[in-house]
């Protein structure tokens, strides 16, 4: 199982009889699954079914779904609006009774607004159901296409993040193997600090000596940070193999990576460890950018 991206675009078209349509599905990063629909008049009743189809395959992201439907010219027919025509004729009789103006011709009447209107040819319930069914099939094609695109981008993210995790692990191992972390090196550093304290004061405060030694030993000890970083590396690799959307968990894990790297750098009093810690932070920043795209 590879990761899935939240970004993608797909288009699907179809035609049945005199009606043609086009779906466009676009998705970008989002905190959850937010589906926004733009449907032509008369298709609002299918909103629930459309949302269900989208949410079945896309688990996270801001998803915009747009449907355009067109009917060929010539499929509409002209008809006389009897009610408007009757009102016009009544008005003409009234005007004729009060004036000497000539009565309008039939052609004149047809040019009057509302007398002649275009209406769509009525279709049977079966034809309408077939049209809607075909349109929904096209929607499924668009959803499949954008899901495939998100999976392809996710496969790329999988490789990139996997490499970043490997590089972080190399740096963790480098810090763990640092010679300044050996007991001998720590004892030498403690001796140097004790000698410095003795040189600075003739009246040695034994409690202060112990406190300084304890603080130094604590500062030199990054074992807990290294253990937690190793645990985070193992958790990241488990997420890479997960069958579920892992974007939110990966985002949280990246924050934990960053927390441990910061602590490691703050504790370090060795140039080599500090360099490794800073390199680790740079990798973690890159990791955090990549995981923002994961479903």
C-alpha cells in the first residue's frame, strides 16, 4: 500500500441522445473531506448520491465537483402562450374601442414579448432516468481518474518520505555513535569542569560541585531523545505501509520529530552533534512539507 496525495484533477464527458455533459473533479489539500458541488438546475436532487460516490474513494481534501449539461439546438419547440395572447387581445380590443389605430396583425402579435415562447420537449420518466444514470456513470469515471492521479502522486510521496526517514535514521545513528557520548569522554569533561570550579574559588562548595556535575551529565545525555527519535522512525515506516489515510497522524509525528531534534540540539555541547542535529532539523522540515500533501 502506498500513500495517497490530496491533489488531483479529472474530467469525464458523455452523451445520450441530444444531451451531452461534462464532469470536472478537482481536489487540493484540506484538513478533512470538504466536497463542494456546482450542479445545473434540476440536478440538485442527486446531490446526496454524488457526495456518496466521492466520499467512497476520496478520504480527505477540498474537492470541487462541477457538472455542465447541454442540449442540442433544435430540441426545443415553440408554443403560443394562450394566457398571454388572451390578455394581449383584450388589451387590443380596449385600445381599438378608444382610438382609431389599426389593429395589429398576427405577425405583430407573435413579436410581442411572452406570446411566443420556447419549451423543451418533454421526455418520459424512463428517458430521464437513463440520462441521469449515464451521467452518474461518467461521474464514477472522473472519480476513478482523480483517485488514480492521487495514488500516483502518493507513490512519489512514498518514495520521497521513505528516503527522508532513512536519512534521519542515519543522522540518529551518527549521533548515537559519537565518541563524546562515551563514559570516558563524559568523565573527562566532568573533570575539566571540576578543575575549573576549583580554580575559580578557594572555598569549594561541595553541593555546588555535585550540582554542576549533575547538570553537565544531564546535558551530555541525549539517550532519551535518540530512543524517541528511533521510535518515531519505526512509527513513520508503519504509517508508510498503512491501508488507511495517514496524513493527520503523519503530520503529528513530524511535529514530534521536530520536538526531539530541537531538544537534542539544545543539549548538545559538541560541534559534530550540533551539526547532525541541525541537518536532522532541515530534513524534518522537508518531511513536514511533504506530509501536508498526504490524504
